[in-house]
């Protein structure tokens, strides 16, 4: 009987893995094209003449959406099966971005930009609510001992899918501009679309991209309905106030939250201006930005396997220390680039891709690793909401306190570069609160690195011996 139960459990985990990858691929295409952080959303705002403050609001909205996560706790706490609640809420959020192109209807472009920001605010919030329910759903199925590898493998596949679609769409968006030379002319001539690929129609093409993305996102949710769900056992439910207050009674959670707030405050400094800086100051095309994204993504793909195993073996705390060290280094690369020479970004893309691959898994997994059994949704929701609020604050502050250029004598830093430098230093300082967090399964970084190097050396020795 025990063997049969174990077999059924393995079958549920395997089906969850396969379903989450297929549905996640649709979600990744949607997110790459139409969510906050998409270069295509930023491109349309650049075309419409958005201000630094509006870029800050765009970034801030993305982080403010995490504040909606406790709503997921509130509306799902008394429901034994959360699948359809998650699906319908997420579907509504994705459908809203179907209408982003209507921003072009406004005669006043500023009104159009505010319309986009409003849609993205509600879209991101609803999807964040759905994500909170999904996290609780997944954590009930995927055992803690393999969760790092589960998220890393899933993210690997999703990134490949999102990257492929981003390349395809960015190539066609760039056809509306004069860049591309003979290849552009030959391709347009082959399509017989000389009258279509003209600058005045670029924004209209982006509007259709958002429609396609929204439909892909909703189609993916129909596949999510196939994912298994374990029915929660009925038990006496605490009041919502008690549920939301409980994580704050946990000293270790409070320490993790202090780190999360500090880290997100640091990450938020200058965050609204990465893409606008590349498009406006470095004068990079969307295709060139996709090359940077490819380097970043390939680095992530190659490192997900390492991070999944490293996290499962040595813990989230030691893994995050590596991310903090590299995370502070990444923004400093941007201080040395200009419109005439931005090749240094290819190296930065390698390092940041490796770092963010780890940070992405850790962000999801760390809070789950210290949450008591059955409390994962509340702990995850509160952490995401507070940390998201922190990044929203520094993102908005980046626009409010937008600095002037800084003349160092040997180099003049653009306003964005000033913020990137400050953000890098702030990231390094987060090692202070991280050191105070206790993770039961964590192994000190020094020992973790020693074990890892010993394994690499042992593998090389065996390979040479076989050769």
C-alpha cells in the first residue's frame, strides 16, 4: 500500500512538471511581449514620448503588483481547491493587456501613456494575485527536497521559448526603421511589404503584438487546467487577520524580510531606466537589445542546473551570498559604456544572467524553506508584498530624484549611470542583513564553495584518468 501511494505521488509530481512547462511556455511568450519589463512595452512608451517619471511609474507598478498577493490569501483561504480561482483571476489580468494598443487612439499622447499605465497596474495586480495562489498550489505538490531543481529546469525551458519569440518579434519591429541595411531591404522585398514597413506604422504593429500576446497568455491558462491539485484537508480556519499577522511573529521571517526589503530597495535604484538607457542614450536597436538578452538568457540557461543543485545541497542563504556579490558588480559595468562603445555589456550580460538565474529561484524558494508546513502561501504573499513595495518605492524615487549628469573629470556620467552606480553599492551592503537570517538546511558559503571545488576537481581527475 505504501509503495502504491509513493507511485501515485511521483505520478502527480511528474504530471505537474510537464503541465507547468507547457503552460509556462505560453505564459513566457505573453510576458516577454506584453508584461511590465517587456522591451516592446518600453518601445511604445519611447515612441509616445514618455518622461523619466513615467518610466519610474512603469517600473513601480510592476513592483506594486506584489502588494496584491495578500488578496490571493484572503480569497482562497477557505477554498479547498484553488485551481479555477487561480486560472480565472490570471486570465482577467492577461486579457487587460489586449487593449494596450488603444493608447494610440488618444489625441494627446500623454493621455495614452497614462491609459497604458492604468491598464498595466490592474493587469499586473490581478496576475500577482493569481501567482500567489499558484505558489501555494505548487508548494503542496512539489517536495522541498527537489523544489530548487524543479524551478531551475522549468525556468530553463521557459527562457528558451520566450527568447525565440522575442527575437522574432523584435526583428520585425526593427523593420519599420532604417537600420538593417541590405538584409532589411531584401526581406521586405521578399514579403512585398514595402508600403507596410514604414516608420508611421511601427506603433500600430506593436498594438497587434500586444493582442497576440494576450491571446497566447489566455490559451496557456486553458492548459493549466490540466495540472493536478491536491485537495486541502478541511481544518479550522484562522481569521484573515491572524493569518496575515502570523509571519510577523516569526523572528527568522522578520530577519529575512529585512534582507528582502533592503535588497529590493537596492535593485529598484535606477531600475526604470535600463531599457530606456539602451534605446535612447546608447541608441541600440531592439534587435541589439535582444542580442544582449540572448547572452543574458544563455548564461541563465547554462547556470540553472548549477543553481538548482547548489541550492538543494547547500541552501538558499549561501546561494544568495554569491548573488549579492555579483549583483553589486553588474551595475558598475554600465558606468563605462557609451553610444559609440557598448561591447562591455556582453560581458555584463554573462555575469548578470548567471546571477539572476540564481536570484530568481532563491526569491521563490527561500521564504518557502523557512515557512512552517501549511503556511507557505501566507509567508510567500507577505514577503512578496513588502519586498515589492520596497522596490516600488526606490523605483519611483529614481524618477522623483532624477539626478543630473556627473562630471568626474575623466568621464561624464549620464543621470542613469549615476543611479546605476549607487544601486550597485547598495546591493553589496545587503550582505549585512542576509548574514543574520537562519536557514536550517544551509551550509556556510566557505564550506559550500570548498565542497563544490572538490567535486569539480574530482570530476576532472576521473575524466583525465579515463582519457
